């Protein structure tokens, strides 16, 4: 899939970020991961992001990323696979190349490790990753990697395979500046934790697709919400927000790191256990699992 084809695919519908399955000894459980990706692919995600944030990219070692990508490619059928990459520039380039070799259709460039940097440094970082591969790259605007509209415009001019911008900051005024400045040069992806609660504001800003973590365990509900949002079915949007997403976010906010942990817990509720999260994340308590089960059951 060339970068322009990936750009069109990503913008065509809802995006799914599969969790990464681990055994009890925290090794990668490839068989169960393949089963999960195959299941998700049946719910018409526009693309699957393997080894992304919800897939615990931050806890995978560099050699595991291509393993996850190959497993996803084998199970996803015709659904495009976008791999995570990140950390310092040299390591991000190495991971990007290994993911491309493993068959990834594109890359999601997560923020570099630890350090805050000036725009010129961030530009050099993104440019190095883009120049290292031939597949499409989506840059993740978050934490210590917040690019301005001017920087993104420069990168878009210099890197033909930079095809997307994912926002995880939540400054909608900045998002509007970026979408207005670059227009259809990039595809725009909402990337706030449990983005559904932000989706209406982002739609108004020109961001009409997003990463859905809950797609992992309630894919039909995630697609129903997205469809209602796209056609302006406000009553359905409100009902799902109040009946499912608001209680879920309340539970998620009890502890740091639960944005990932609660997604794996949701799969356990369904009897599709993905294994534990890796440290430093922690799993939900038994009491919180009961609370989550009630939320899922109430939502149908």
C-alpha cells in the first residue's frame, strides 16, 4: 500500500488499536493476538494500528515490534496495518525500518523518549523517520512532541510520505489552525484517551476519524457510535455517551495508566483474556472488574 492509498484508507472510517496479548510470564502470546486481530478485522475497521499506544508499544522491546506486525498482517486480511515506532531518532528509524520489512503498511510515530525539544529538533526527528522508509507516516502530536502548524506544513512539503497527523493534546484551537493551514494535505486523526468523549468537538474542527481503544472489546458499539456521529444522530450519540463512555471514563480515571489497562480488562469481561499488562502498568482490581462488567452489561 503506497502512502496515498494508506492516507485514503485511514480517513475512510473508524480506526482500531489492538491490545498486545501477553502470557502470564509477560512474553508475547502470538496465537491469541492473531485470533484477536482476526476478530477485530471482521468489524470493518478502516485500519488496525499494531504495537500502538493501546498495544503497549512503550513496553515492547524493538525486536518484538516486527513480530507483532507480522502477526497482525497474517490475521488482518485486507485491513491495512500501521505499526508504532518511537523513542530517540536512531531507535525510531531502526524500528520503522524493521516494521516496514515485516510488512507494515504505515507507521505511527509516537513521541521521542523523555526530552522536550525545540521545533527545529522535532522537525529533524520526524524527517529522519520519514526519509528512512517508503511507507506512509502519521505523526502523533502528544506530550513532548507537539508540532505547530508551521512545522507540520514544512514537514509536509519536505516529506511526501508524511500522510497524517494524530492529536492527543486536546487544544482544539491548535487543531483548527492545523487543519485550516494544511487542508487535505494530511489525514487528521483524533487521539485523545477514550476519544469518543471528545469526538464531537474534533469533528467540528475537521477531524472526522479517530482511534477507538474500546473497539477492542465492544467493536459493534464503537462502530454504532461512530456511524451516529457521522450522520448527526444526536440522540444515539448522547445515549451511548451517557450509558457507556461516561461511566467507563470515570472508572478509567481512578488510576494512572488505566487508559490501557481498562481495555484489556474489557476483553476479560468478554471471556477473551489478553493476558496482563506489562509493568509499569497495573491491572484493574477485582472490585474494579466487577464495576467494569456492570458497565459493559448495561451497555448491552
